[in-house]
C-alpha cells in the first residue's frame, strides 16, 4: 500500500497555493505564550471579538450537578435543520465562545442550523479535566433537550485546534455512556498526543500549553487527555482538516490512521501551503476549506434528517 501526502490534497487546490503562500510570506509566524506571565500578557492584549447581528443568546445549560455557559446562534429560518456543538480553540488556555461568533453566525444561516458554543473553563486556572467536563455537560444537555428546544434531534460537533481535541474527548465520553446522538464531527487541526511520547507528539513537547492544560495529571497518555491513545471504535464519522505546513500535521496523520483502523469513517483533507489555524485567516485556501466543511456538515445533517423521517 502506498499513501503519499499529495493523495490527501485535492488537486483542484493547487491554483490557490500561490496566493496563500504570498499571504503567509507577509505574515510573521507566531507562537503561543511560553509561560504564565506571557499568557496573562496575551490575554490582556487580546482584541474584543467581533459582534454579529443578530447577537447570540448566552445561557447556562446542563443539569443540577453542573451548568456551563454557552452562546446560542439560532438560524434565520425556522425550524433548524440540525444543531452543531462548537468548541473553540486557543491552546486550552485562551479564547472564548464569543471568538467564534462570526463563523458560527455564518454557519447558522448558511446551513439553517442552531450553533451552540461552549465557554469551557480555561487552563492553567482550571486544568484537565475541567474543559472536557464542561464540553460533556453541554453535549449531554443537547442529547436530551435538542429536540424540545430546537425542534431537531440531529446533532454534530466541531472543534478548532484545542477544540478539536476536546471534541474527540467528548465523543469518546458519550460513546462510553452509550449516547449516540451525535452523527459526526469536524476536527480542525487538533493535537492528539499531549504526552509528547509519539514522534508527532514530541514535535510540541516544549510548548507551555501542555503543562498548563495537563496540570498534575499522573499519566498524560490518558485517552481523555491524549485521544491518540484511546480505543477509537464506535465513533461517528469525522472530517479532519489540517494544513501541510502545520506542526500538527503528523499528529493528524497518525490520528486519522488510528481512526480508520478502528473502523471509523474518516475523511482527512490536507490543504497545501497552510500552517496551524489557517481556516481563521483570509486566504483562498481557508475559504475552500470552510466551504468543504459546510458541505460535509450539510451531508451529515441531511442524512440525519432522512433517518428521522
């Protein structure tokens, strides 16, 4: 069997590579905070998220044991055709659900869905397992209440960077509970080995976010922390998005191989000339990736609606 990286790239994207490379040639490469002091400085300097119209509602959702803040975007047309549970990125220690408002507003209107974004607790103030606990709480609330609240029981999950890691952890927790409400997941350039034990994981072993998020965890290969070490059978279909220049490319290649070996339907798409976080940048390659995500989600949600009829 031969699998080359080029076979994971759509040949039709080659015409977008030059403009995308030109964008990154003018953009200074960044790196996340390397200490708690740098993290505090970065948080203080972060820009206010852009506003959307209509604005989302903000609610505490969950059960009597745990309630988690969430931002809810409703579609312009009723009823909703599905619900997407969105998990934002930011290295587990930065970001917020509000930072995804613009993209989530677009998704709500383009796909006629409700988008529920989790404001999970951030590290290092709240290390693992705080964030996956919060994401699981919102996912379970949706599994129980989506039909009565949004007139649809068709659910999907999506995550950006750290959010992709948390999305997989959430799907694993739901599977272990026997909850099968979510029909698919979109995973954008997640990190799946936080133990830095695999060759892919060792590429980021010096990153501060690993210590900030893992905290005092005695074993960083715990599958709830590092999904690359999980038993992956029984998960719904996933779409994996990653750039060819992403330091997490090898991690995503390894994770996709493990998913496929476990019998999970996994669609891995590699985008040329793109670094980490590229779908958040104004490039033609990002637009192509986002259009692909929209199309994939539409297919998953349409299949869910058809199955419900």
